[in-house]
C-alpha cells in the first residue's frame, strides 16, 4: 500500500527536511497497532527508517504534546532517534529498530530483563518533566464510564469488580513528588528489543503522571512472582522498597489491569456496537501474555481484543479480592 496521495505533500516536506530528497528507495506499510496512525518502513539512501503519519486527533491524541515527550525520551537515548517531527502535519521520521523477540531472543535471564526494564524506566522518570494532561485517576473514571455506557458486557458480570474498584478509587491519591515523565502505555508492543538493548516507542499516551503507572505496567507484564516484583522495585528505587511503596505498586497493578481491560473493550464496543457479552470468561492473563510474546495470540482482531480485555478485568478482580488489598489501601490512604 503506497503512501496516500493526500499525505504526500506533508511526507515530502518531512523527507526534504530530514534527508534533502523526496525520493524513497522502498516503502512498506507496517501494522500500526491500535492508535489509528499509518506506519511505514522506508529506505532512503539504503538506510531503513520508520515513517509515521497520524490519524484522527482529539484532546488526548495530540501530537503537539507527545512529540515533545518523544523528543525528550530520544534525547535521553530511550527512544529511537527522531529525524523529523511536525505536529501540524502529524508526520514523524525515526530510526528504524530491527526488532527481535523478548521471549525467544533476549540475551539474558528473566532477572536480567526485569533489571534492564526497571533501569530503563528509572532513566525515563528522571528526564525533564513531560507536559501535563490529566490526573491519571480522573482519566480512568472517564474510560470506565465509557465502558459501562457501552453495554458490551452485562453489568452483573462486572458489578463486583467495579464495586471493589470504587473502594480503591476513593482511597488512592498520587503522592507528592510522584508525578514524573511517564510513558503510560508500556505494553509489550511498545518495548522493542534489538538484540542488545530495550527501546521505548509509541508515545501517544505519554504525559506527566504517577510514577507507579509505568512501574505497574512493567510488573504486570514481567513480574510473575513476588520475588520478581521485589527485584523490579528494588532495582527501580535503588533499595528495597518500604511498605508504602510496595502498597502503591500493588494497588496500581490492579488499576493498570482495569485500564487495559476497559481500553481494549471500549475498542471492541466501538467496532461491534451490537455485541453483547454475559460473562468475563476468558483465558488467563499469563497464558495470553505468553502467547502474545510468541506470536500465537493477536490483538489485531476484535475477538482477540475481547479476550484480552476480559483477561485483564479478571486479573484486576483477583487482585482486589486478595487479602493484601485492605492493608495496602490503608497504608496509601493514611
């Protein structure tokens, strides 16, 4: 699929500014994830780059904000080098990362991967402050409201989950000093491994937010045991975390499950407005994450996103039912 003619003038401006030419050796469309952007692998002078053309915009999907965040991350060598970015045109050109599988090809142990991921996020959180957007918990309220209004899943199937979440919502507040430059969407598709190191990509969701958003996302993807969670937190903080830090991470892990659950299911509801589900029955989240890493589970279909969204909500419900939940909330709310 070639670059759309309507976008070609903006792309030509980008190519001219970045490389002094509008000639492409090759262009290949790539899967653009769930953002609505058009993504291409291009070659200029025999070298591969990534060309991104933004889709629809709204108050959240604002390249004027996240291009700044991406630039800060690239300057810190956490994101691929940005060759060109114009928010008005919605066009960026970046270095292309030849991705390898984190599951199959990572050159180290699981512990090594957790340590590297924690160090990467710590470095991100130490960069100059990203632009603010919204209080993270207020943003969650909006996403949950959209989900509940969609009617996709029968209210009876999610009543216990959202009753328990309301208790968490009432007690959790971001601590003073915990608002940092945050990616806010560190799902496995946004963490690239090139055979030597990790790169962070896709910055649409980035803004100044609670540090535990990124930490919880990593924990929910990589930390499968209490020992692995402890390693992640100890590496990030540079010391064993105290009880309140442990509590915040635990609580944000449940918030993070709800976030990904409703994000996926809101997309399904928009795509399939007449679909009605009566239960949260789905594969377990650990099984889904393993299959995602090996390419045996895809999110490109609405059925895949439905199963993933349900798996996330089930994981949140398990966490909110845990005997650990009341004590963690008491520590944070104190």
